[in-house]
C-alpha cells in the first residue's frame, strides 16, 4: 500500500513538472485548490440551494438574466473571434495544430483559452438562477455534470496543452454559446417568446458540435499530429460522454414526450392564457419560463 502511494505521488510530481511553462503561473492555474474549492462550492450550491429556497418565494430576476445572458453571449462572440483569428494567423489546419511556445500568436491563443476556462466558472450562475427562480427541475444530472466537468477539464488543458489542437473545441463551443445565450436573453422577454420556435435546434447544434469535435480529435490522433496524445484521448472520451447524455436528453424531451392529440388541443385552448416561452440551458429545456399552466389553470407569475 505504501509502495503504491509512493508510486502515485511520484507520478503526480513528474506530471506537475510537465505543465506548460507559459500558463502554469496564471491566475487559478498555479494550484489545483482554487479549482477544487470552486467545484466543491458549486456542488454545495446544487445540494443546499433548493433546500434554502424551499420556504421562500421565487425571484423573478428577469432584468438580471437579460444582462447576464448578454454578457455571456458577448464574451462568447469575442472568444470565437479571437480563437479564429489566432488560428488563421498561425496557419492552423483542420487536422494538425501544434503548440508554438515562442510565437506571440500562440500566447494570444493560450490567453483566450484561459478566458474560455474562466467563463465556465462564470456559467455556474446558470445554476444559481435556476435555484433562485425555483426551477429545480432544470438542475439535472446533465446540467451539473456538464458545468462542473467543463470547468475542471479546461483547468487540465490550460496547464498541460493550452493551445495547438486544443483550439478547436472552444472555437465550436463559443459559436454555439453565442446562439444559445442570445436565445436565453430573448426568452426572458415575454413578448418575444411566441417567436422562439427554434429551441429544439439548439440541442441539435450541440450534438453536431460534439460529433465534429470528436472527429477533429481522433483525426489528429490518427495522423499523429504531435499534440499531447493522452490529452487528445482524454478530450475525445469526454466528448463521447456528452454525446451520450445530450442524445438521451433529446430523446426524452423531443421524441418520447410528444404531446398526444388531446394534450395538444388542451395546449391550443390555453394559448391565449399562456404564451409558451422556454429556456434551454446547455441542453436542459424548461417549459415554465413565464406564467405556467397547471391542469388548465394559469399559474401565478413569480
């Protein structure tokens, strides 16, 4: 047992020495403890938040959510632009993209990928808003897994390979997040909800994103691009887990739960009472993003 512990410790010590010298001392990257602490606090929020709100009135937060979604959408647009320009300036191709530690454009890429990592901590507010608005049904395993895992995985990526092949996933994800958080912003405005017919296509876009990133990752492995091999496998396997979870969500939400003809008539009958806006967060879609219908009656807005 002692020998095994010593072996693991030696392995971790050696791995720690292999971190990217450009990023290893950056904010929140120099030690794992800030990341671990924020993740633990996030899990405590998920566990204790709904309990603390149980006897309290839900908050509306409409203006706060509009502002928050605008900020995330704008940040995502900036990150997409920065990643794309850096990749083009360095002549990245869509098969192999090597790290170039001495290239100023590579530092630019690492910098924007740090912001991508940090944005994952900022997006923990998605969950806080669900709790404060008492939309606890949206705090699913998929939601929590996606938020917590992305934050921690990108801590690893930034420490050991924060440029090169790592650029492609954030490029695709930032583009998707521009669309997603624009949708969230619009869905917080009641008068616009009837026109937001495209919510289900957000999940389709996410799935398409995952498949493209997986293809890019394993293509790089196949052609022996020279990027850190274990990191490519790590990211590829993680993407497969997201494909499974998001596919199951889409199946449960849009295939198996189609309303019967009677239910559809009831919905149509109540159309004048309730305009069906929805909020989809990283694949978690709510049909109660405004005044709800409970057994044919309008639920009081909070």
